[in-house]
């Protein structure tokens, strides 16, 4: 009777570690989502920075062309003023020519002097006409340049509008991508949790009759004595039988998990806090815990479990379940833990 009551006490489930592990898993999921959000914000800021640089460059070009247009307009106004002055001079010369011709008709004695003046005025008139033609050509050229500048400004304004539209569209796409990513991550977490529950349910059925195998949170805990002789990393026959059951459960489960879920079964080795002598094969508890975890992984691979779905880790004595300085606590801390997670 006492032995039965002791076994019932050993089988009592400690819910507190499970609660702590569940909270830790939730915290890790939240941290991962925050990291993705920060990454999306960083990519968004990079995209916006590039768009802002393009907009600044286009604005600078518009300002430069506006200044050039104002300068060309000033030059055009100067040319028009010069043309008006030349036309006034031409009109005065033509009036002077008419006056001299009238004088020539009135006073034949002064015809020679008048003719000379008329020739001089005629030359000046021709020069003024040529200057007027050059000024008109310059005004026409300036008008063409102003029209070209206006076209360039219009093209740049159109490009600026298009760039702003693309920037707005890019912002909307990034925001939509962030929402989709959050939804996808939430779905992945839900799927992994569902398959983790199925995995634990099957292993619970297979291993429920073993007293030295416990469930702590989201992990199965094998006492080292179930799998390994003292100080050894070779799995004993009893441990091989348990690992065979585990391998069969993993092989059945992996056919049901969608391939896009990148799951992995992590095997963690733990020891007690008694230091090794250092003269044996392993110098310390780190090496011993890692070697035992690796031995379990190697055995599962030999049973057909894909190597890319397994991971081994050693924690030595640094993650105890019970920090008490008692033989019972040390026996509890010597263990192999199995946890289904995602890479």
C-alpha cells in the first residue's frame, strides 16, 4: 500500500513548469512577431527614404528649370526691348531719308551734299534692318528655348506626380504585406501548436505506462537511468525500446504535418551538479549531456527519422528541474527532454 501511494505521488503532474513554459513560448512568439514588424518598418523606411531622395532630386530639377525659364524670359524681354529700339531707329532713319529727299527736290544746289547724306542714311538704314533681323532671330530662338523649357518642366512635373503615385502605392503594398505576414505567422503558430498537441497526445498514449517518463510543460522528460547506464552514453535495451516507440510516433506524425511547416524535434541533454572527475572520456557535464543528446538523435536517425527534423543540445547541470541539494533532486535533474518546435 505504501509503495502504491508513493507511485501515485510520483505520477502527480506538476502544472507550474508547464504554465511557465507556455508563457515562455507565448513570449517568444510575441518577440518573433515584433521582430518581423520591426523588419517591415525598416524596409518601409528604406523604401520611403529612396522615394524621398527621388522626389527631392525632381524638385531640385524643377526649381533649376524654373530659374532658367525666368532667366530666358528676362533675356527675351531684353531682346524685345532692343528690337523695339532698333525699329524706332529704323523709323527715324526712314523719316530722315524722306526729309533729305524732299530737300533735294527743293534745292538742287545742295543735291550733292544731300545725296551723300542720303547714302549715309541708307547705309545706316540697312545696318539697322540687319540688326533688327538679328534681334528678331534672337527673339525667335529665345521663344523656342522657353517653349522647350516649359515642356521639360511639364515632363518633370508629370514624372513627379507619377513618382508620388508609385510611392503611395508602395506604401499601401508594404502595409498590406505586413498584414498578410502577421496573418500567415499567426496561422503557422496555430498549425504548429495543433500538431504539437497531436504529437503529445500520441506520445502520452504510448509512454503513459512508464513511471520514469514525465510531462513537464510542452516537453517529454526521460530520466537518464531509463536510457543510459551510469556515466555512459550508450542507450540500454530498455531505452532503445522506448526510442523505437518514439521513432514510430514521429514517422507517423510527419506524414500529417504540411511540408511548409519547418518543424524539428529538439533533444536536450541534462545532468546533475556533481562534477565529473575529468579523467574519463568526458571532461565535464557539458560534454556528457551533449553526447547523450547526440546518442538519442543518432538512434532516431537509424530508425528512419529524417536528420533534418532532429536537433541535439547539451545543457549540463545548468537547467535543473529541482535546485535542491538532495539525491532525489539530482536524480530528477539527470534527464533527456524532447520538445517539438519550429526552426
